[in-house]
C-alpha cells in the first residue's frame, strides 16, 4: 500500500543535483515531498542536507532530511549509497520551481 503523500516521478533524462561534499547525484525519482538518489557519500539517518538542482533554466535549492540510506554493491571499488530524503520547509517559490522541474523530468 502506497503511503506517500505525493506521487514520485521517475527521472527520464538527466537532472543535475549536488549536495555539499557530494558533487554528483544520480537522481532516481523525485516528488513534491522528497527525492531518491544514488551517491558516493555516506549519509546518516535523520541528517539534514541542502540539495541544489538544475535543469533547463530551473534552479532550485532545498533542504532535505535523510529517511533511508543503504550501501549498494555496484561491482566497483567505490561505495555507492542509495538515499531517500524528505524535503523540509520548502518556500512557495521553491514549490513552484519543484513543480516545474517534476513536469520536465517526466518528459526527459
């Protein structure tokens, strides 16, 4: 049974995302409430991070809290973590940008 408040949108194409100390995120899906991605940086449960997105002229900076972080074996020497975060205190302007970004990623 689906418990999420907002439906996730699977990312088609590429969306640039960054977290401080992690230059590159492989974004798997995104919703109005949160994000699911892979990165090479370990993130502790309940830790807070700022995420920056860029795509087709849309730039967004939001704060998120880690709700899940799992080490995944990717067959190489660099550890890869799969992380889920929920967004915290997104401004009205940020919500509008997030809606635009979500509509763009599905059209990838």
